[in-house]
C-alpha cells in the first residue's frame, strides 16, 4: 500500500509483555500465492542467527485507539484481540494480513490510525514489537514516515538467535526476547488482557535538532494533525529492565511555532504516557497524547556538515 503522511520521528526509552490469544477474530492461514496484498499490514522474516526459523509462528494483535486508552479506568481488561496468527513459510517469511472490516471503532482512531502489536516465536523464544498503520481502500495498509514519503506496509525482520535484533524502517535494533510463554496456549492461557494503570504526564520528548545563523535564523513549527511516532516501552518486572518495543503513532491536536533561533539547539515537546500490565508480571508503557508543543530548547553541538 502507498500513501503520504507528515510525521515527526522521535525516540523514547522503552520494555517485553506477552498477552494471550484471547480473541476469536484470528485470520485463517492463506495458501501461498493467495495473499490479499491490500490487507498485508506487515511482512518480513523470522531467523535464528541469520538462518530461516522454519518452525516460527507470528501473531498480530490490535490495541484500542488512544482515546479509548486515555479514558479507560485503571484495572479494567482491555479488548486487544488477535487478528492474525500463522506459521512462517519454508524461507522463514510471513505476510501478516488484517481485514480492516473486522476492526471495531474502538480500535481505529478518528484519523484512521490503528495500533498493532506483533509477536513472533521460534518455539523456544518469543519477542514483541509495536507499530501503527492506516488503511486506504485503494492502496491497503501503510505506515507513517517522516517527510510524507510514499511508503508501503511495515517491513519487519526478526532474528531470535544469540544476538537478538529486529530490523524495521529505522534500521537494526536490539530485540528483547524471553523464553516462549504460555501466552501462545490460546484463550485459556494464564495471562489476561492488558489493563491500564498509572499515568506519566508531561514527559520530555526530543522532537528535532535545529540550526540557525544570524543571516538565516531557524523557525520550528508543528501543525494540527501531524503525526508523531513515539517509542513503546516494555518492562520486565523480574529484573526491572526496560527495552524498546517499536513505536506508536499519535496525531497532534494543536499547532505551535517558535522562531528566530540562532545556533544549534534541540527542540522538545511534552508527552503523556500510560502504563499497561497483566498478571504475567510484565508492563508496557505507551504514549497516549502530546500534551504541549515546543516547551523547551537545549543547546547541542554544532552540526558537522
């Protein structure tokens, strides 16, 4: 699929949380050569030390939209259904399909953005990654990128070997893995759906590096409806470590501008995050909204062009 969106790319600290196959809305496996390309939301590979993990499985879940996540009371079970579940092919490849007609309004934002969580397992280890996408009837699913580039569905390449990593459109990144959990056992698994918890308000978010000269001072602006791609964090409550687990996209509901900057500075926004947990002892921290625009500027080294 292809479409254009204006997006700001940002990085945040981030954590591994596994939840069960708790939805009947799981896609049926599709025969090779019969994939509905318009419904492909992510494609990629699962490997072990560079070799195809031929026994790997892939599942995709869909999270409620940010408005639902913001209003949900603490401790209630959220509806995070599995919308795709299948094995990789003989090359370790997958093409995860999601029919947008099966998604409820609670899972689709007003601007069409949908938050997905993908889990992969090779039968021994498992890992989780997050991404957001949007569906257009003529073109299918596509993810938002910086600069409004025309892009296709997410490309995700997992390696669960001795140096676990995932490669997405931002390049290779370390991938937190855990022993294969009982989350793959189905609706009767001991894990429960994610439950909302504590808020973390007005957390600093690096937005952009700005450089201006006396002859050409810089202006930074952000417009209503522009997308920000923010990091999702997963925390292992056993050892307390946090790890990156992909991103979640949120749209701005305001505009802001600061100008006449001379020198090299970093521009910052403030973001509201919320914790989500289940009784498997693993927590996720997700961005819910951008609370304030261009709230700070800090000096940075002059770029070396």
